[in-house]
């Protein structure tokens, strides 16, 4: 009797520990770590930096080469992009990771050159010397863009490593709970058999065989007695194990949110490619031959990626996504056609019609792509919230089942 009482106490303590671990998992789901939030914010801000550099370049082209009626809006966009660029850089510099700091230090020369030259354009929009300032922007925009692209890659690698680490911790905790639950089932059966199953021959067995005899009695004899407590204990134990198996499956199998992430990335890239097309068209239209060589190279490289990303987006089965893509097809096809002509005939002069078509269809394509990014992010957030809720329900149910087992 003394032995079974001690074992019952141990069983209850272990069950409480399992419940605490499950509560820890629930807290894990509800409250992302500050590291997770910061890393995602840094990735977003670094991505914005690339967009700002392209905005600055485009605004510079308009201020220098386009009609007066377009310059007012370009001046406003340049001011907005410059302010955002500085704010985002200040946030990125708060990241203390050595890899991030090393990358930012390497981009500082280009960053400050962009800031100074852009501010000069804003302060003196009609100054003839603006061509010099714009040349500085063109000189430093490309290396800055490349450096920030590398920074995004570094941050994404860190985020992936962190996610794998957290996933490993979660799986270890769940597997540990699963193993402990199996042990508890065996322990509870043993305790129940010692208390309730009165088989005289058990007491006559040697100690080495008594344990197995008790387990046999608990699983095969006690179940036949029809004891409600025993049956409930077995039922709740099986449900708890199934819940833990579901949790392991949830952690291992990719979610729809993870699959949607690639669509979001590709849609974001589509916007960036369109900006590159516009800026390259400006260069081919207004700049010297030396600049045009790089512009043609950008068009040829970007066009291939642009088409690949569009093909990936069309694999998304969401009807709303398909509608977004269908609305852009006319502008997409016209944009690709005009860019292909420029890429195939690098020595030809860009006609005003070609140039205006690229700007027109590019802008028409950009707006729905921007809306599509917002839609996909909202869908991903909803999917993440539903997935988190499902996990919390399973974890909570498992905890309740184990709590019930304490009192059985």
C-alpha cells in the first residue's frame, strides 16, 4: 500500500510537469519571442531600403528629364523616399549582429552619397548642377542596392536558423511529453493493478516476474472488470497520446502559410522588376551609351526572372489571386513585349512611343501587384492565426486530459 501511494504521488508530479510543458508550448504560440519580431521587422525594413533606392533613382530621372508637370509629384516622392530611407537605416543600425553591422558598414559610403545627392536635388530642384548630383545617385545607387540585397539574404538566413532552432525545441518538448505520457500510462496501469486487481498468484511470484504479471493484469484483467475509472483512464490516455501525435505532425508538415510565403516573395519581386524596367528605360532614353550598356544588361537579366516569377504566381490556386493576375495580363504582356524589343535590339534608339508604353503599362502593372502583395500578406496572417489557434486548442485539450488523469 505504501508503495502504490508513493507511485501515485510520483505519477501526479510527472503529470503536472507535462501540463507545465504544454502551457509553455501555448505561451510559445501566443507570444512570439522578441528576437522573432525584430528579425522580421529588420527583413521588412531592409526590403523597403531597396524600394527607396529605386524610387530615388526614378524621381531623379523625372526631375532632370521630364516635363515640368511631372516634377512636382517626383519632388514629393523623392522627399518621401529620402525620409523613409533614413528612418529605415536608423532602425537597421540597431541590429547588433556582427554580420549585419559589417554589411551596413560596407554600404555607408553609398548610403551617405545617396542622402547628400538626393537632398541637393530637393533643395535646388531647378539648379543646372543637378545633373552632377544625379550622376552621383546613379553611381552609388547600384552598389547600395546590391549591398542591401545581400543584407536581406543575411537576415533571412538568420531567421531560418532561428526558426529551425525554435522548431527543434518545440519538437523535443512534444516528443518528451509523448514519451512521458506512455510511461505514465504504464505506471498508472501498474498502480491500478496493485490497488484493484486481486490475483492471489501474483503475490506468490518471484519479484522479477511480479512486475510483468501486474502489467498483464492491468491491461487484460482489469479491463474486463468494467471499472469506469479504469476505462476513463485508458480513454483519456489514448486521447492525450493522439493529441501529442497531432502536434508533432503540425510541426513537421509545411503549413499553407509557409507555402504562401514564396508567392509573397515573388509578387514583391515583380514590383521590383517593374521599377528596374522603368529606370532602365529612362537610362536608354536619356543617358549616354556607357550607361545604356548596363541598362540593357539589367533588362535582359530581369526579364527572365520577371517571367519566371509570373509563372510561379499562376500556380497559386486561390481564385482571388488568379483574378488579380488576370487583370494585369494585358499590361504584363505589353510590358514584356516592349522590354523584349529593347533587349533584342540594344543598338536601336528608344522611340518616344516605346518609352511611354513602358511607363504606362509598368505603372498599370505595379498597382495591382502592390494590392496583391497586401492581399497575400493578409491571407498569410489569417492562415497563421488559424494555425496557431488549432495548435493551442490541441495543446490545451491535451493538458486538460492529463489534468483529468491526475484525479482518476
